[in-house]
C-alpha cells in the first residue's frame, strides 16, 4: 500500500470510531433511560394509601413508575387506607390537593400518609343512674344492655341520654358534664354516667355555676343587646337588640353570622326564647309577644299578623317598664307549649311592679291577635313583687330549665340570677353574676352552660361546677 492509500484508510477509520461513539455504538448505553421524547414519573408511597394517575400508568402501591410523552399533563390522586389520612405531597408536588404535573422533564413525587389509629384501642364505658337510656352515634352503645365500646385513638363518639317517661336528664358525670350534648374524642379510656331524676328533684342549682373565663364583647352589635336564646335546629345563638327590632345571629363559638330585621313591631324589643321547630318567641316593652319563624336563611321577617302570630299579655306598662324576659316550657303529645314572661318593674318606681305571667300556646295558632282581655287566657300564678322584692328589684331576662321545671330569671339592677318555681314563686337558688354591667338576657347553651348577655354587648358564660 502506498503512502497516500494508508493515510486515506486511517482517516475513514477515525470517522467510523467518532460516529460510533456519538451514537452509543456497540449497543452500549443505559437501557433504563427513557427515549428522548418520553419523560419518566416515579412515585413513592410511605404506606397507608395508594396513588393513581390520569392518564393511567401509575397505581402505586404496585405500579409506581410510568413514562409519558413530553409535556403531558398528569394528575395524581392520593387515597388513604382505612385508619389513615393523606398528609401531603413532597418532591415535585406539595400541599394536600391533587398533584398536577406538566411532564417537561423527569419527575419524582412522594405521597405521605398518617396513621390516625396510632395502633391504640380504648374503651368507652357508660353507666345509667336512675331510669333512662344511653345510646351512641356511631352505633355501638345502647345501655342498659350494651354499656361499653372499643374505639381507636382519635375516633369520635356522641352519647345521647333519653330519660324514661316523667324524668329528665339531671347531669352527666365523669368525662362529660352539664346536661346537654356529650361528645368525646378518644385519646384514652373514657367513663361517663348519665344521672336521671324527677323534675324538681334534681341536684341542679344555679348557685353551683361559675364563670371559668372573662366576659367578651360582641363588636357586631352597635348597642343595646337585650335578649338571647339558643336555636338548636340551626345551631345558632340569636340576640335581640333593643331599639332596632333586629336579631343578630352567632355560631356556637360566637362568630357573627348576620342580622335579621323584624318589621311591623315596636322597636322596643327585649327578650327571646326558642319554642320548637323554627319558632322563636320575642317580647317587647308594649307587653306583646310575637312568634317568629327563623331558619338559617331568613334575613327579613314581617312581624305583623297574620304573617306572624301576636299575643298581648298585659296592659301597657308604666314608665316603659313592660315585658323584658320570656321563656318556654316545651310541650308534648299531652301538653301545649307554655310561654312564661316577666314584666320588668323597677326599684325606683312603685307604680311599675315586677310581674310574672304565662299562657299556653294554642295549637294551631289562629294567626290573629290574641289578647289577655279577650281571647287569650293569661295566668298570673303569684305576686312577683311580693315574692322577689327582697332579693331583686327588676326582672330583665329568663330561661326555662327542663331538668328542674324551674325558670332562671336575671336581674340587671341586682346583677343576680334567681332560680324560681314558676308555680309558687319560691326562690330555690341564687347566683351573683359579674364581669359586665346591665345583664339583660340569659339562655342555656348547647352544652348546658348558662350564657348571659349584657346591654353593653358582652357575653359571660357560666358552667356547672
């Protein structure tokens, strides 16, 4: 071979080697790398759930890798197993919603799940003291009979106490208190007793309530908060404002929810009491009561008959000292709803006496004005001025206690609540209230707490000791 031929051979051999190296010649390279027009998605699950993709390809647990064409939009969905909850994404996604990825490059994502059971089991045990029954939601307890249930840590259970005919729930004891709802989050073994008793023979005394926290202001009411009631159907507090015929809505933890305007009634509105269904009774200084239909949506109410039922309970009061408080004893198949009302009275005007009256609501209401001097039977069972004047000098708000068959009346001048037998006027117990001035209304909250409202727009909550 001459010199020229040798150089040409070397030159072309070098080109072949360079081309082979550039192309990964010899069949070499990493077989695990995707083709240049595909992108790889790798998902990791730390146990406790699965991750699936749209479009398909990922179903992890089992299939945790997939390839997608460049720029494909992939949505990952995390589904927790029983006893677990989805916590968050990490890697190419974050947060707790679905994970959306544009596959412009290779991606890796991890789904984190939390074990809610903690691997722990606890027992809820209940006892019935007296004649009644305890049931649970979710089902599992129906005592007497089945009086315990094993639950996982962080489970929730609500217990309901149902007294036998003629009895009332006196109070919960153990891991629940009061006489309303018993709701438990399970973080240890729980023991609860429901105590049932006859009305009037319970151990509940208003003197055994105390305020664990300070009063707090309601900034949404400009002035003159005057009466309060808990509406259990819509689970809201309703507070009436004097001087405006307006009712303010609040959640259980007193978050402001809105205002209801009541038309065609006097602006001198003073007291509220829940009746039944969506019915609420409102009283005003002109000694009239109006039954209003209040659900979670209403913002305006026509308070005039025949849209709303109206009752006239007493003659016009002296010195603007008319009806201030109202309370309702719920009826049943054999008895009508009974409405109690108090005329304010005052310690500074002998012509404006305290008065206590009641009437039984017709069923159905005729939707006409019913009056004490015509077609409504109004009973004054005792002389309130004589019964109360040694203890209080005015009557500002009230609530009925179905555990005891008593009414609790608040006096703003005396800064005191009195527990009263509504048949005789006997004062059973007394509680001095503090933390604000001019307490005007009182109600029982959803957990048996006594909730007082003051005219300077403050709330003070007292709980049973």
